[in-house]
């Protein structure tokens, strides 16, 4: 029942003039990889003795969608990123999230599978935590400069285009299916150099252009909302 509540909430959030009868919805959890171009950031990292940040980030999240009577698809996608690296000058970890709202079309509908192109808009937030590799720090240095670990973040907006494939594994009750799918998205992000940090103001940060491919495997359930 929980997944139905999610897609019904989505229905009322995105299509308040629609009625819930005879609609089709789905909800799934996904895991995959997202690829970003972080060249400017990595130039800054290596110049200061840190290892490069990974540009292929593991992504975990969920996807929920509705298919209206005219095959129009309305959906929402949330994902969480993460990676870490250790080098001579210090270590850093990357974490972040994306939240996208999309519209699509159920282009091909077969007995066992469905294909739906999508276009969406949303935001991506990336946070970097840096820790120095210093040992034997003088007590006075700690007092005068106590922040040996700092978090900075950046949050540009994104547009995505994608393709989703759903394969029905089995019907666990009339009109309700367990399915597995693949989602391939390409995100176009705006250039951003506005960074924020914990306890400190950030100036002259590298320009980040979050644009790249994401590939995910989705496992979930779908069916009619009746």
C-alpha cells in the first residue's frame, strides 16, 4: 500500500485536476552510476596535494511515476551520490543528492514490457568534505586554526532527458506486477561557482558544470490505482 500512497501524492501534487480512477502507477528503488565532468575541481585538488574526485559516482534512490489515460507519464526521481578518496596531502569524501520532476510518454506498451522517454527538471547538490593529513600538530596551531576538516557544497540546477524500460517479472495479484527496469538519463547542468561551507565563506571556487550520463537498474512494483 505504501507505494500507492506515494504515487497518489504525486498525482495530486502534479495534476490536481485529474481523477485517480483507471490510472497506472509505479514505484521502484534503483542503484547505478552517475558520471560528471569535474575537471576544474580536480585541477584545484591536485594542485593542493589532494587526490582527484571520482567522476563516476555510485547512486542510490527511488523513482515514482503515474501514467495518465493519454499515456502521458508524470514522475519524480530522487538519488543520493557518494564516493571517497585518500591521498598524500589529505582525504576527501563526496556526497550529494538530486531531485528531479519529469514528464514522459509511454511510447511502447506490450504485455511484458514498456518503454517511456522522459524529460525533467530539478537540482543537484554536491558536498565535499576535506580532511588534512597532518600529524603532530602543535597545540597553538590547533587553537589558532582549529578547522582541520571542512565541508563545502555546490547546488546547480539540471535538465535531463532519458529513456526508461520496464520489464514485468510476474503478477502478484490482478493488475499488480513486480518489475525490473533500466533507466538511462543524460543531465544538462548550469555552470556554477557559488560554493558554501561550514563556518567559513568560500570565494574564488572552481566553476562546476554538472553534466553527464546516469545508468540505473530499477526494481519495483506497478499496477492500476483502483
